[in-house]
C-alpha cells in the first residue's frame, strides 16, 4: 500500500504551516529544511514552482501519492462543475478522510491504518480500502468487535460541528456522509485553482 512514510515535521517546515505531524517545531525552527536554511534558498519561485508546491501540499495533506492524485484529478475534471472544487470534494469523500473528519481517529494517518486493519464498516460491510469514495447517505461506523475495544473507542472525540456534510451518532458510534462538502466549508488551506493550472499545461 503506497503512502508517504518520511519525516512529517519536515514537510510542515517545507510549507511553513501544519500539513502533517503535530507541527511542534514550526515555532522553534520556521526555516525550510536544508543545510543552510532560508538564507541560501531561492528567493522567489517560478509560476510552475508555485503550482507544483500547491499540488504537493494537497498530496501530503490527504496522504495521496502522485498516481492516485492524478486519477482523482482526472475524475474531478470529468464531473460537471468547477474542476478544482470537484477535486477537493473527492479528496474529502475518501474513506480515510471521512473517518478522520468524524472524529473516530485523531489523524488521517491513524484513520488510514484503522481502515486498512478492517476496523471500519460502510453500510454494515467491512471496507479496508482507504481510497474508497463515500457517497451521500453512506453510513460509516466501527465493526462490532472494534467498537468493544477500549483502546480504539478511547480515541474517538466526535466530529467538529463545523463539518456540516457529515453527522455523528455518539450512542451508536456511527456516522453518515450526508453530502459532498462545499469548498468554503473545507478548512484546508489549499489553492486548488493552481493545481488545475498545473495539470492543464
């Protein structure tokens, strides 16, 4: 299963904001990674460099590598509507991201692991594919055996009330993917139009 396994704080330092990991070193060492720090770095990025950096940020944020990201973009381009917004909607609809948004797991990486280890069900059936695309109306929850595991349930914090496109039932430990989110509802700092321009070259 392809995923990024390198240093997480280094990625956050590269972009100057919390992308992966806990970001605890961002305030102590805000310089981008590299032997000589920011003073030896190129002062301004080219147009291509800016677009590429935005794509890399989106890939690291959602834990997707290049081949899968491109396939997601191509699917977004085929759909009606604005391609960039469609891309964000499809990334948000990934099962691992939905598990994270529901508050079942503390991070996207942890959510991906829960899905891969067969702890998560969709409409009552176990799904172990993190890239599974949730559809409006899908019910996401814990497998019965997993719901009885105190180690797993102790990490559940419930969804953030800002996320109106999903619903969480604390009593049943189940959530519902209500609809694809509108772009303004997604808090990630990603300029998706730059990604569209990059792939349009």
